[in-house]
């Protein structure tokens, strides 16, 4: 079945049912093309195990880190809510009744991590404060109508969950017109309905109040249009006595934004309290601490890899989620490409696995650079034994792995120690964060660095760079370029390279040329590209096509003379057209009406 | 073996942590031992050193942020390690730079330089093509090298003024103010923006001023006139700032004024183009095959990574369609998958979602909105974890899919655990489609797959530059639809066509007003009430044969959204048949 057609763009392929049922297990793709004797099955299992552990560790970490924030948020909600409850006639309270309690949650610019925070926040609030927690995103609420509709549908959705599906009527409501009045009456309804019944188990915590408040989370406060926000706040403050609302603003930038978005008349209707989430840098430190600076996980990153991951974090997105993704990719690549990663597991298990190593794997060990260095240092008869006797080799590996393990447990201990010493020194000569110190130590002998000076000699034996350790390849992932390639790609530079220097990809001697030049036998698109670099804003197609023809004709082999020159010219023109349309597709040029038969350049680089 | 430690508990280090203050006291107090004294001295020295060094004089956070230099270094490292990764080959400063002034003859100059580039076959080519050799020495400033190219192809110049009739038919338009000699205006007939008009007058003026018989000379002359002074200026100040403003200040475009029409070359249609290109023998096929083989070895790894929750995006020069197609036929045969041609001009997120709901999930109902449909799909896939779907999108960055909404929806689909997305991008700014939020939905792994394959399919739909819009598709659909209509309806439509063709040269024509149209139809006995006409128009509109538009005066105007060439062809065909 073809996948090209002039009448449609989607092609569905459904294999017949029987075939489909036997879906290929994931590990088969891992094992494909791998030597059976290199323990690929075991390696994949180990990968899965370690990744699961790391993942749950980070999740747990996130929870712990959020705990403080959530606790204070919940406390705030409870406190402000008790205001609603006291039906006091006191004047101050009356004023307060008009104010919507609002928590401004400063979350930082790492928007990709926010979702996770909000998800656990919603959960925490539902367990502790009120079943009615709704979150809205700006993209769903272009105007107040959608805002209210979305709010209503989510609220009724909440209560459908709670009140054993009596949905049919509520679904109809979805379509109907929504207003604050209808929301208030819905709220009245729902609280009256539930009140007489005894609270169910799920309610126990929140049932301390007769009518629980409605918490509305605006996930990305900055993106909401001012009008929508203002209208909603004014309206809901009018209905506050019958619709007890509490707002939570998710803010990525700074709290000033509230006052920039809302005029004084509106912001005075809010009773705002600020909450600051943990800074993402601290978060990163904790994640590193728990996942890498520990012997709990056998897997380690080399200095370059760690540097790339932290750089992506610091320079691109501040996203913990992306950092973890990078870590996952490193882990996968390590187990995928390093046959000996089968020994990258906890020590007792690794020792057990050594006994089952195949001949092939023993060869792999002998080929490790670190192991070869180690062998060279041994006495000659031991060298022979290591290189010929499998049993002897395996015993030696046992002790080497033990040493590696001991090296790590001491390493991290001493590293933390050194960090404690130096992190409070003025100007932070060895960095303020432990990860900086760690990077330095991974890279070189720390005592060689100018900043260090022999102050802490005792550490010398323990902070050796990992490359000095035999078998370090088993646990260290060092292919930094793979990570950079797959996580932080630069497609435009790749395009430029391919167009400007085809020899980089096509290793043909005819394409070799000195810097900045291009041989005339290069692919058509490269020649057209090179020529267009010589033009300013607009390019005359006639000139361009003739210049192209000049180059291509010169390059053409003259034995192709059997076709007439007219036909040859036509073909060259066709090639030019193809090259130009391809450059258009790539976004280097576009048609323009400014001048007849001209195209406009869209880029300025590459000269 | 450096470390003599063994894994026995007693030999392991034990460190007790002491509070910061205690440590500081310990260091700074006199009571420390000899070793500590030494340590203290050195620490002090160290601090002094630091104070002296200006680059360490940063704010407290300064240390935290690595220097840009370091960063670039780290990212640019290991160039040799990865052969395929073009990203590392060139630094960013080459690719991202300012616009600067270029002279129009530069391209031709480069062309002749490239033409003479010493190659193995160069002597041969020079022998057979003496013109090129002659060109080179002449290629000094002040002369448009394109002239010489023209000389070389002198056999063509005699045809210069006789544009192919097919082209003339479309392009040449009677105009009161343009003299018959100037062909420039012709192709501008459709541009009703002022720039073109203004420009056109310029050219006329130039021709008058120069009064040189050879048109080519006349055209290149203004360029020559301006170059020397500009060049001098630039020689004096090779200042980047100067250049920048120079490039940006002048709105005047200094390019030669020749048009394709003067060249013998007609716009080719898609079919001819294909035929011509099929005669080109591919070069470097061995190297290209090798490249492709490298990528094919990754197929299983891609599958693994897709199944583990990543999505894969392919980038790099050359069509990736064949590669993805091979991927599909090698590893996806036994799984449900949808191939989406992003470059297909009629593609939309709606159609993608429709093929998922209707063909993959066999759902026959309709949805109120795209978002509803998305929700439904998401729920379906979350409920049934045994469901698995591979999406293969060629050109995720195409015109039709690059919008924010489309990307958001595709991103949401791809973030599902049991939907796997494999996509290709080509546009150089494609990554700008994705903000952090979308990137995290997509969870991309990037793979560079430079193939150098021609974008045959991808460019075949778009009405690309220099390719004649054959109009065969709209023409055949016109004929088909009209054939199914009543004779009266056909008459009505023909009336509209004729009126539109009569007005094709009127730039302010916005359509046939409904009232006038009704009047004419009545006079031709085609309708008897405006209700029947309206019913007929609705049918036309449903077939997308006409478009209606309310004018500023509130009157309804009718327009056929097909170019006049096609309409002419259609009328001719109709007459032939009847």
C-alpha cells in the first residue's frame, strides 16, 4: 500500500488481528544485533531495575521537597477558610468577607516541572482540605465564557467522582450557559445534599467544615488575559458569601506580575499571601545527591556527561524533568552499548554474575583500557595468568570490583567532607555547589588545581579520578557526545554543514576542498546554496540559474555528449528548479512579489 | 593499584561531621596542630591570590554559572568521536550572523571561480568549453558576469523576446501605460502592491536613460554605476557596524533586472520536470548508500527507545521519507501504525484525529470539537493499555501542521504511554515551534539523518517557484463536478466564469454581485426566482466551486477561486465537447 496520494495525507495500516496480538517484547529490540554471549538479556533487566529505582527515588524526593510548601499552603487555606465559617457580624470580618483568599505560588521558570507539582498539590488538597479542587490553564480560557464553562464542568466532574455517578444531568449542564449564579446554586445544592448524610470515609479529614471551600488553581497566571482575570475576580468576590472560593496563582516569574496584570481596584479584592517553592537549583542538588553522589546506585556519570546535563539545565530550561530524562538516556545508552555493564549492579549480585561471564565477556574485560593499564603494572607471571586463565581472571575481577566499590564509598564520603570544608570559604574557590566540586574531582586530581593547594592532604588517596580505577568503564557512562546529539541537537548547524561542506558526510575524495570552498561536483543543492550566500536580500532567479548552469556545466563530464546541448541545458535548468524548491522547503528563501522573478533570502549566516 | 583499601568495615573511613562554625574556629584559632597551621597559612595565601585575580571578582553567584566559554567548549568537544554529527563541525558564529551588503555580480563571479576549480577533469572541460576560460579574466569588477554567461549561451539570445506562447497567454496583459517593449510589467500583473509598480517605473526609466540597444547591458549598467563608490567606502572602513547599517538602510534592491520571461526557459510543469530529472544520473551513490546503511542500523534502537517512552525526531539535509518508509516496512509491519504526510497540502490535525478515531479505533460517532475528540482518544488509550499505535509523521514542521494548536495536540497525543511518535523535520527554524512545555510533551530524542535525497514528494505538492501550476487537478475536478449538474446549473456557472474572465485584468474586481448575477441569470432564462439561484449557489459552495464575500457596501459578491488560465482551459474544453 502506497503512502503517497494526491487526495489524502493519512494512511492507516492495521495488520490483521492475529498477528497484532503477538506484540514484540521490548527487550527483543534491545537484544537485536547483539551477541547472545554478552548477557544482553540480563543487561536489559538490570537497566529496567535501576531505572525503576531511580524513578521512584526521584518521585519520592519530589514529594518530600514539596511537603513543606504544601503544608504551609494547606495551613493558609484552612486559616482563611475559617474566616468564611465565622459568621461574625464584626466589621473587620465583613470587609474580609469581600476579599478572596489567594495564594501566590512562585514556582520558577522551569514550567515543565510545574505540572508534576500541581498534580501532587491537587492530590494533597483533596485529601486535606476540600474535594473541590479545580485547575485551569490559560490556553483553555480565551474568554470569561470558556473560563466559567471549564470551571463548571471540572467542578461537576469532581462531584461526579464523589457522588457515585449521577452524571447524565450534569453532562447536559456542560452545554448550558454558565454563570456565577448557576455555580452558586450548584454549590448550595451539593452542600445541602451532602450535609445530612454522614460524611463518608473519604471525607473525614475535610468534613471538619460543613461546607468545604472551592479551590481554583490557575496554573499559569501570567498567560491569562487581564480582562478574563479581572472579570472573574470581580464577579466571584460578589458571590463569595455563597460560593466560598480560594484562588491559587501559579507564577513562573515574580509576584510583581499580579499587580501588573490587575489594577488596584481588582487586586484589593484579593487577600494575597506569597509562597515560594524550592528553587530548582536546590532541587537539582538534592537529586544529584540522592542519585549520583551515593553508592546506592552503581551507575555513574563521567565528568563530561555530568557537565553536559548540568549545562543543559543551567543554560536552557532549569528543568528537573529534562535532567532526569538525560539521566535515563545515559543509563539506557550505557547498558545498550557497554557489554560489561552487566556488572553494573550491587556488589553481591555483581560478584555472583562474574562467575557466569562468558569467554567473550572475559575478552571484553581484557580489552578495557583501564584493565590493560592494571595488567601492565603486574608481575609478568601474573600478567600471563590474567590474560590466559579465565578462573584467575574472574577472581581478580572480584577483588577489583570490591575495590571499585570501596573506592566509591570513600570517594563520596570524602567529597562531602571536602565540600563542607570549602563551601563556606570566601569566594568559594572550589565552587559553592557540591556538583561543581564533583565535576572538578572527576576531571582531574583535585590537589593539582591551583585553588586547592595541599590543604587537605589526607583526602588525596580517596579523591582519585575514576579513570585511575581498573574496571571503571563498567559503571561509568562517558559518551558525552551521544547525549549532546540526542538531547541538545542543533538542526540548523547540521543543515549548514551538509550544504557547505558535503565532504563531512560523503567521504568522496572529489568533494574534498579547503575551508570555505566547494567543489563544482558537489550535490546541486549545495552549489545553489553556496551561490545564494553571495547575494543580499533579494536574489534574481535568472542570474542565479545562470550562475548555477556555469558551475554545473563545468563539472559535467564531457563524455555525456550524446545528448544535445539543448537537452542538457534543459536538464540543468530542471536541476536548478529542484535545488531552488528544496531551499525553499528548508526555509532559506521564499518567493517575493517585491521584484519580478526574485526570491528573498531568509538567513544571513554562512558567509 | 593505588588504593589499598579493602571492603572490610574496619578499614572503611569514618567521618564525623562538625558544624561550620566549629570548623572555622578550628582553622582560625591558634590551638590547631602543626598541620592545621600549615593549612591555615595556605588558605590565607589562597584567598589573597583570589582577590588579586580580577576574573574571580564575581558576585556570590558568579561561581555557580559556568562561563560561556566553558559551556561552548564542553558542547563542542568530541568532534572526532561522532562522525555523523554535523552539529559540531561549524561553530555557531558562522551560521548566525548579520546581514551584510552583497554585490550583485558576486554570485556570477563565484560561479566562474567554482567552474574553474581544479578538478581531475578540469583540463578536459576547459578544452571543450573555452568560453568559461575566457570568462575568468574578464571577471573584474564593474562587469556583470552574467553577461558573459549570456554570451556563451548566445544561441539563446535570439529567442529572448519570444517567450513561449503558453507563458505569454497567461502573463502578457494589455496595459495602457506600459510600452510594448518592456516585458517587465507582464509578470507583475498579479502583484497589486505598490512596490512592484514603483519598481516597474524605475526600470523603464533606466532603459530610457541608458538607451543601449542590448537589453542585457542596459540592465547591468545601473549596478556598475553604483559599485565603485560603495566599494571604496567599504575598503576604507571594514567596520562591522558600518556594514550592518549599510545593509539595512537602503530599501533599494541592487540586483539585476532580468526576468525569466526573456530567457527561453518556460516554467516547466511538474511532469516535465520529473521526466527531465529522471535523466540525471545520481552522483555519489556509494557514499549515499553508506550513509543510509548507517541509519538503518539504528532501526532497532529507535524501536527500543520509542517503546521506553521517548519519541524520535529526525533532522538533517535530505528527504527522510524513504528512510522512514524503510523503517516502517522493516519493523512496523506487525503493529498498527498511521503514516501522516505533513507535506500534503490538505492535511490537518482534524484529519489525523479522524483517521485515529475512525480507522484505528473504529469509532463512527462525531465530535463537537477537536479538543473533545482528543480527550476521547486520550481516554481510550489510557483505558486500554494493550492498545498501541505508532505515528509516523513526515514533515512535522510543514505549513499545515506547524501551528501552535496543531503542535499542542500532536504533542499531547505523543505524550501518551502507548502512542509512539516518529517524525521528521526539515525547516531550518523548525525547533522554534516548540516551547519548553511542548518539548516536554514530545520528549524528543534527536537523531541526525542527513541523506541528501531529493525532496521529490515533499516539493511536488507545493506550487513551488519556477514550476508551472499545471492546474490539472482543479481542472479535472471542475469538469467532474459540473458534469453531474443540470444543464441550467452548468449555464449559471459558465455565466460566472465568463464574467470573471472578462474582469480578470481589473485589479479592483472583487466578484460578481449577487443582484447583478441574478439579473443576468434571469435574462438567460436560467432561473426564475432568486431562491432557486440561492439553492444553486449553495450547491456550488458545497463543492468549493465558488466563494462568497460581503463587500464594504454589504452586498454579496461571488468569486470562483480558480486561476483564469484554468478557467480558460475549462471553457475551451467545454466548447470542444459540445
